[in-house]
């Protein structure tokens, strides 16, 4: 038997390194017809804000070569409604349910995190300082070091469980932000969020997204994500959760070799709703083949 | 319950320059499908097609676990699907979304389709016939050569036609057909699928005459099952996903 479990620190232990990325997996229940979601290492649910958000106008999505742009804009029911109506339905899943937390101001992040801190069956939050699709807040916090540090510190003061901070790739040096949030008390970092992009309909000469620009995801961003995960894992001492275009077993293993303790699968779930299970099984098979007893043996094992 | 099934292409019949009908057979038992529901079809070996393609179910035969898709060639993905051959494999996530709802006992129905929007209306027509309701169809197209599978629809009920160039039926758009010109309509529920503009006009018509109107939307989607929130449409209760709250909506519920 191979030990696939991963300890991300501060009482967040995954049974295997495969989690699902926020904004691509709803609240987990959307996939329950396809797979046993209890087999996942963790599920990061839809970005949650202090108050309900309607998100951006349609169209919010444009297909691109080997990827897609989205401009959903954090449509969600708001934290109170999440606690009242959604939490009871997901709290008994036998996997780690993490809540992705976003906001327009530091106070909003703090208040949302404080409310989620009281939920027994949510072992951690993913602090979203990297959403490119909202006018205020979101990515603005994650693209400047002082504000990334400030929001992480403020949330750390009220949030006692596992604090994962989701980083933006839309920066000059992602390791500077990673070091900043590590110093501010983050238990782990996850990266990358989507890369800012755009697409144009040449017939109508309009942008394909209502917001003009949006966030690019899918296999087309994988090399960029992998590079950033490798740089970040070499720069900080807290665990790195890698994501960005992971669509296969070998993609996942690349991220782990580059230094990711765990990974998140996002956009690939849309095309293959069973991909997560295939990746879990495939990682196990790879470790057997390589004669490894635990996943830790290949974490950051890149040979240079 | 949603399923991921592999199907085998058993027939591919070209209808005209841009439409084909694929017949697909499944090794597994196909689940009950409501007319108006759709499938997310994976497109293999198409380098620029990343996402699955949402296509409405055109016809179902539960006896031999087969179904039909009416495919309009729009871009690379649908072109790839329209060129599949007998024996090729096709992977689908289905049945997805909320379909049309049955009319009340005393309701007379009119099924209005434009372009590729005729696809779900054949399956809906069959369903109505099975429930002892005779459907009437109003089908709009650019030209007579764009009218496809009319015999199938005629087997189920009366078929009225408009073409933009007047090459068949009444010249003009759907709304110009005499059946929609009378003071008092002789039907009290409209089922429609087709171009947005056509459905908006019908929705206004239905509101004016105080009759029910169910519209099937074709918004851009990524997942098809409520995870990505990309395909939203504005409704009286805020943004709703076309994939799980629709694709069929009561037109009164939409903010058009």
C-alpha cells in the first residue's frame, strides 16, 4: 500500500493530494452523480463573500485554444446563506471541505472568515486575493505585497484553522507575495489563479466577454503555473498547493515533482467529471511503479 | 441522475449543406430523458475545440437504447461531430437541464422552432402524442433548403412554415404567419426553441395574449451541470444557470 496522505499543517490532513479548484466544482454536490466525492483529498467550494453577489453580466465565458476565459465575477449566495442553506448539505462529506473566501475590503474578508471559523466541519479556508473578475478587491489584494500581507494578517487574527492563501499569477514576482503571506501567518499557499486574458469576436468586433478581460484557465496555462509553483516552492517553507491546467495524471505528478504538496484540478472537471478519481489512481500507480512508499518521496523531487 | 456514457454512431444522415442527424447507440441502458434536455458531447481529435458541445436531444428510442442529435455545423467542434462515421465512438454527459413541461389538460399547444431550434421539438412532439395531445408545429427557416426532416414532424401533427425568401410556406419571419395574426389565438401554450430574437418576439406575443410560453435558451456553457456559473441568464430571481435552471424557462420568469 502506498501512503497518499498529505499533511498541510494546522490540522489539515488530506487522504490524498487531489483537491478541486474553487469556481469549477460548485459545492461538490454538482459532481455527486459522476464520482464518489468522498474519495477526494479536498474540495474548495465556490468563492464566498460577505454579501450575496450576482456576478458579471452574460457572456461570461469564451473558449480559447486548450483553455477558456471566464468572467463569472464571484456570483455566490453570501456567507450567511452559505451557512444556513449550503453548509448543512455538505458538512458530512468525508473529505475536507474548504471555503474560498473573497471580499472587496479587508473588513469583508475578516468578517466572512470569522463567520466560517465557527463551522466545525470546515477545516480551512482558501483566501482568494487573486480573483481577476471583480472591480474592487479580489486581485488588487494579491498583486501588491503590502496589501497581501495586510489582508492575510487581519484574517489570521480571527481565523484559527488552516489558512491557505490563493496567489495571483498576474504579478512580476510571485515569490515575493508568497514570502509576504508566509510571514503574515498563512499555513499554506495555493497557486495559480487564472491569468488575465481577453478574446475578440472579429465579426461583431466586440469583446467575447461582457467585462472585456477575464481569467484564462485550462491546459494552455499549465507551463506558466508549473514554473510559478517550482519558483514558489523553492522560496518558502510552508506547503504549496499547485494548480493551473492540470488535466492528467502526468500533469499532476509534474506539479508534485516541482514542489507542490497537493494539487487542485479545476477546468478539466468540465470536460471529464471523473478526472479527479483517475488522477488519484494514477498517482498511486506511479508511486508503485517508482517503488515509493509515500507521496512525500516525490514532493519536490525534481532532479536538476 | 446524470450519466457519462459512450455511444457508437450507427447512422449519419446529411440533411443539407449544414445539418446532419447522428443516430447513436449506447451499450448501457439510457435513462429517461425529458424533451428539452440536452447532452454535453465531447469532441475528440479537434485541436481548437476544448469544451464539450451542448446539444439538445432530437429523438429517443428507449427500445434499442439509441438517440438522435441534430447537428448544425457552426465551428470546428460541430464540424468534427458532423463528420463522424458509422462505428465511431462519442462520449456524452446527459441528460442535463430542465426540459419542457407537459401542457395542462385543456391546453392546446403550438411548437415553434427556428433554425437548429427545431431539434428538441421533434422529441417534444412525440412525447405530446404519447400523452394524447396533438402537436402543431410552426417552423421558420431562411429558405426551403433549410427545412429539414419535415416528414417526421408531419407524422405527428400539422406543420406550418415560414421562409424568409418565400420559397416555401408564408414569406417572412415566424411572427408573420397567419396563425399568430388572429385576434384570439386557437392555442394557449407555446413551446419554442430558436434564435433569441424569435423567442423574444414570441414571449411578447404570449404575454400580450396571456398564454403560457416555454422558451429553450442556448447560452454559452462550459460545464453543463451547474458548476461553472458561466451560462447565466437574468431572471426575476437574479442570475440563473441555463444548464440547470433551464435550458427551458417560462418566458415570464426571464428578464428580457
